[in-house]
């Protein structure tokens, strides 16, 4: 955070401390940060299976160099791995370098 952010937070802390003292609350320090609930629920394994089923065969494999036929051939194993990967990205809110 830069100094402007610290100043803004300090002003808000002071403001709410004053407001809350009127109502008998003395400690307004933030103890933890709560995340908002996700707007979209985590995708299910079934949704991944359906998406893989819809892949078109005999098309260019793109930058990953994995043909659709190979993905469709290992649908159960691949769905499980992709499902875990996508859910970990959603939960951690970051994409790993790997």
C-alpha cells in the first residue's frame, strides 16, 4: 500500500471509531478479511465431462498441442484432473506458473 492508502484507511478508522464509541464499541481494528461469496458456483465434474464431449474432432490442437481426440479418449481421468485444477484456481484466486 502506498501512503495515500494508509492515510485514507487511518481517516476511515478514526471516523468509525468516533461513530462506534457513541454506541459503546471501543475496538474497531480489523481482525480478519472476509471474502465475498463467489458469484458463480464451482463447476462440477459433470460440467467438465459435457464440455469435453462437445469438443470437435479432427481440428487443430492449438498452442497446447493436445488433440481433442486424446482428451476425449481419457475423459474420466482428464475430467478429474481439470476439475481439481480449475477449482484450485478459483479457490486460490491465482493461476500457478506450472
